[in-house]
C-alpha cells in the first residue's frame, strides 16, 4: 500500500466545514466574520509520550484530544486539523484502529481532517488543530488578577497514577488500573467548558505537564502570585476513578506528586473573579464538567502551598520537561 492509497483509505473524508480539504497542496479554511483562528500543534513520539504497545485506537483518540484541549483552554470552537504521520510500515490493522479513534473524536467535536503528510520512519504523530473564537474573547494566560479564584476541571493525578503502575513503581488492582489507564490514554478535552467560560475566566490553560508547573506559566504571564490548597487537589484524585479505600493505600507524598505535578491530565486550569462564582458554577453545569476551586491568586509573586489548616507546605514539585 503506497502513501496515497494509505491516505485515501484511512484519512480522506467529505469536506464539511473547510472551503477545500484533503487532495490539494493546501487546505482552505474560511472563519466566519468577526472570528479569529486559534491554532495549536502537538507532537506525540513513541517511547517519549506513549508506550509501544498502546492500543492504536486509544492513541488516535489521544493524539487529537491533546490538541482539542488547547482549543478548549483558549475558549475556541474546533474547526479542522491536519495530521503529519511517520510510520515504520503501513500496518493496515494498526491504521484501522488509529484512524477509528482519531476520527471518532473528530466527529464528536465537528472537527474535520483537511490535510497533512505521511512518511516512513519511527512512529511520530503531529497534529495541528484550527479553531475559531470571537475577536477579543479568547481565553489567555495573561489575565489573572489578585483576588481571583483558581479552578481546575475534572480530576487530576489519575494519569500519573496509571503511569506509576505501568512502570512497576506501585501496584494498582486490575479494575483500578484499567480506570486510571483510561484517563492516561483517553483524556477528555474540555471543549464545552472552555466555550462556556468565555467572558467569565480571567485566564486559562490546560494541564499537560503538571498542575503547579503549568499554573506557573499563568502566574508569569499575569505578573501575580498564588496560594493553592493541597488538600483540595488531593481530593480530586480520590473523587475520580478511585474509592477512598483505594487512595488510602498510597502515602500523601505520592498523591501530592500525582495531583500537583503528574501531567497528562488535559483538564482546564483557570482563574475567575469572585463575583463570577455563580456563573462559573452554571458554566460547569451547562458543560457537564465538574470544577473545583483550589486556591486564590495573590499580588505577592510566587506560588505558595498550604494544607487544610492553612499551614505552609514545603515542596519541590517539578513539571515534566521534554529535555530534562
């Protein structure tokens, strides 16, 4: 099977939104009047971002999900995406699973594949996604202000807990490992919440490399500091796939590491003024996505952690670094 046969069989579909899709040297996108294009690229490399034996359908899902998560963090509605795919060989069974996972998620969000490239080489997946957002309404990292509440959507730490188990560092019973691995390999992009937060959130980003490290980017861009309650973040992992009896077998340091610096969560981390609390709750209900307030933005620079009693928590948590 040649390159163009591969594209035609697994990745060519009728155009729905784009002015011109797969088949020419360029795709053509036409955002609606008054809209801006939101564009993001992410690369997944075998051995660095996923295990060699990962289910190809799950990998197809995640490859697009991490990009849709960036659009969600910007408050943008998905439009289209391109796929650059390097494959060791044209494995039809693998391609069938990968394309199914990829395009099922694309269909769920009305995001069409409009072009890209394929070549032979080590397994490498690069997606560029395009969305639209009304001019001046994009959620940015630079808008947090002292006094704002800090929120995170869904649960965090589950993906890191699964990774620790898959690497053999901890033991998770079969059912719990399956639930945690679902969070690692099939993250849920919070697109509906991102759209609902336009005009409410003062800043936003998605959690990909770890909650504390990622939030540090908001603090730097906004020129502020923050205080985060560690007891609230630990509750997030316990409120997810695991009953309290399961999380009780792990020490607090591991739970803190998973929730505060785990990464691969792809939840939304955002700030909003206190007067918007009711509206944020309504946005969460509208998007059917739980959100939890985990702290407040402060004028004093730096990131401080406190426990349930308000006492300082010393930490040396570091986020994932591709070159560390």
